[in-house]
C-alpha cells in the first residue's frame, strides 16, 4: 500500500526488543499507509535513530532489556519534546497504563496488537499533531 497522503510527511519509529513484534507492527503500519522510517531493538539504538531520523511518533514497548520503555519514553520526552510516543505492551493493567501516560505517552495499545486499534491510535496522534 502507498503512504496515506494525509500522513505522508510523518515519520514513525517502531521500538521493541522482539523481532516478531517489530516486524508485525511495521507491516501493519505500512499496510495502513504510514511511513515507518526505522525499527529499534534496544534503547541505545532507539535514541540513535530518534536523533538521526527525527520521527514524529515512536511506538514503544515497555519491557526492554537495558532500560524500560517507560524510562526511554521519559528520556525522549525530555530531550525531544516535539516527538510523540504510543506505548504498545502486553502489560495492560491500569497501573501500567497510568505510568505510561505519566512518562509522557500519548496513548496505549495492548498486545497482541489489534490492527484497527493501532492504526486509529496513530491517526489520532498525527491528526492532533497536524493541527499544531
């Protein structure tokens, strides 16, 4: 599928330590017409790609090997205030969702990922962003 013209100028980065989860999210997002500019499996790689590729939105797993996705979200939000983060995790109980929002995430998508929920969360964020 081609990139949705409405969102063609927005870059997405997928961060997850699971190869399968990254591939699945990247596939879902590109099929829905979004431009995924990179994938990262670690916090270090994610920060490098955020600096280099300047994504508008990062889709972030919570459970990561070096530092948690929550800590990485806090770092991104502190250093790159224009970038949004959507948490994508199997840890979906209320406390984790609240922690994700407190860390700066704009939304939370539960794993296993529902394609419609994922694309709606991304569209909602990018639509809000385009109004600014």
